[in-house]
C-alpha cells in the first residue's frame, strides 16, 4: 500500500500536492457546512476563499510585474487557501476590505520581507499577525475542529511523507504534547483532557504538517529541524506570554521563521545559461554563469524556478542536485528528459544561451562524512550520478584521497556520463564499476567489496532504482544507519 502511495506522490510536485490538499480541505469544510456538521457558513467560506484568492493573485501579479521576477502561482493559491482555513469565514460585508488587505499584506511580505531575494516569513502567518495588530481581525484557526480532524490528519500525512519532514513534525508534536500536559497539570486538567484539547480543539496537526514544514522557511538540516521543532513546540502552548502578548500559532511560526532564517543558507541566484549540450538522447547538461559565486557542499541540491508559458499541473519549480563541484566557477546541472515530459522540463530543454533561471533554497545532507578515512560506496542509477560527480570532482580538485567504490548502473552504455572524471579520480582512491543492462546484486557486492560491512553506502537515482539498491543492501544486513539516500521533494518528469 505504501509503495502505491509513494508512486502516486512521486508523480506530483510538493507544491501541487499541498495545493490539492488545501482545496480538498476547503471543499470538505463547505460540504460539512451545508449538511450542518460544521457551524461555519458554507457560503461564507466560499466568499472568503474567493476574496483571498483574488487579493493574493492580483498582489502577486503587481509585484512580479514591477520587480521583474519569476512568479510562482501555486504559492499564491496556497497562501490564500491557508488564510481561508485560519481566518474566520466572512459574516459581514463591511469586513471585505479587511480581508482584501490581509491578502495584500501576506503576498507583499514575500517581496518586502526578503533579504537577497530570500523571503523570511511564512506569508499566511505574517498576514494573520498583521491582521491582528493593524486591523483587529484575529485568526481563529477554525480548521482545528473535531469534524475536520480526520481529514486534516490524512492530508497532513501525505504532505509529510512527500516532503520527508517527519522528524521535524514528530519533534514539534512531542514537545507540544509535553507542554499541554505540563500546563494542564498546573491548571488541574486531566492528562486525557489536555491531549484531547490539543488535538481536537486546536489546529496543531494542520500547523505541524502543512505550515511548519514549508521548505522556504524551514531549516535545511535535520539537526536544525529538531531544534526548530523543539522551539516552536514549546512556544505553541497558549499559556506562554510576555506581558500582555500571548502565544498564538501565527506568532509561533513567525518566531520560528526568524530562527530558520538565521541558521539557513541565504543565497538566491539568477543564473544565466552559458552552455548546454544533449550528450545522449534524453540526457542534457547545462552550465550557468552567475554574478555571485555559489557556495555549497558537494551533494546538495537547490530549488530551480523557470518561468514559462502554459505551465502544466507539475508547476514551474523543480529540485535538482548541483552536478558541479564548489571548486568549479560555473554551476552545472545534469538532467534526464522523458517522452511526454512536464512543461518545466520542456522549457528547460528549449532554453537558449543567455536565458535565465532562478535557483535558491540550498539544502540536502547527502554529503560525504567529515572523516576522510571513512570507507564509502556510491550506488548511482542513471542521472543519479550527479551528486557523485560533484563529490568526486571536488576530491580531485582538492587532492583529497578517499576510499570510494562507485557502482554506476545504466540501461545503455551510451548513457554513461563523466567517465573522464572517474578515470582521473583513480589516483585519489576512487574505484568505478560500470553496470550496463543488469541489476546490482548481493553476489556482485560480496565479490567486489569484501569489506562492505565497514562502509557507508550512498544511494542516488530514481525512486525505483533507489528501492532496488536498498533491497540488496538489506539482504546483506546493512543497517539503515549506514545507508544514505539522496532525497529532495521534487519529481523526475
């Protein structure tokens, strides 16, 4: 069952999944309102949605046109729908201007509250905070009702599984539960009632799975995500206050966003295509120039935004591993194209020299161990070779000797890339095995890597190939702690 779910999730971008989830939740709320299960007016929900979507869309259009920057329509709709679910549905016509302004403030914050083109705050959270202090209209977080709870849980699980932020979510929830129990004990409330109130009378699950996990305002490493979860989980308790300023979910998120910004990479670049070549049928290499040097660790990835016409349901953003080494001047990408591919991939393939693409949100922990004496094995399937190309080129340029065994699997010999680099890396301890038209087996590993039990394994490629590599390693009783998988919340097509 999980494989079926993962296969479905792999066919959709994270942003599009969140958009569909929010549309679903709004639709369920409207339906429950019509049948009388939800006390909020279904017409009020519909009108509120329309006002916020319109306000957010027009504001984004205005800023994008004025500043001449790529626009992400999905983010606009996501912000509007989140605001719909946390601001009380409209009841009076006189409140329409206020809700229009809330949408303006939320979207404007993406452009105004930004440093080096990287925005700091979750737009919906900032819109709710400004609404409270300027317009005296407060977020009710009405999505956190018992009637909507099961729907929120299912949707939240899908989002977290897609984006793989479960450590962050569980850290936050565990901390929030401890806080609820502690304050409940002080107030003489039973443990069961405290937990029940947290989950059924607040929007804690929606907050944790949909808002807290937003990649643009989340720390990129697991260690910092744990700290982020602890911080926001502790602050989530409504009893916490400074003077007359009491904790609310939107304020908690704003504080968390500030922390995240301080501990996260801050670069967001506009890159210009310098060179491109299609080395084989379906595989392309792209080399970019930039006025600012890109700082990263070999094996990391970035979010790439390419504005193009007729954007399909998979959106205008993708996550790609940086194929170049930090020692190289020009950032590089290696991309596989597919028949009937996405509009994004088609637009990327058709880029002309001098065209631009935006890159930001540097992240990823698929990096080499700091101890250069640690023996490692690389498993690469197809275009999954790109992070290893970055690591190995970096080792060559810095003359770092590492005991690395690379297994590079392809369906066809003509799909093999970077042979010259891997050949040059021999004198620095890199052994390369090219596997063509066959699977890597347990027997193959036992034969070629007699000391496999002493090594760390790095696995990169399509979801299918990664799963295949993992199965073989588990047959050899390699613990999961010794297996690192390349992951980013994108999709391949």
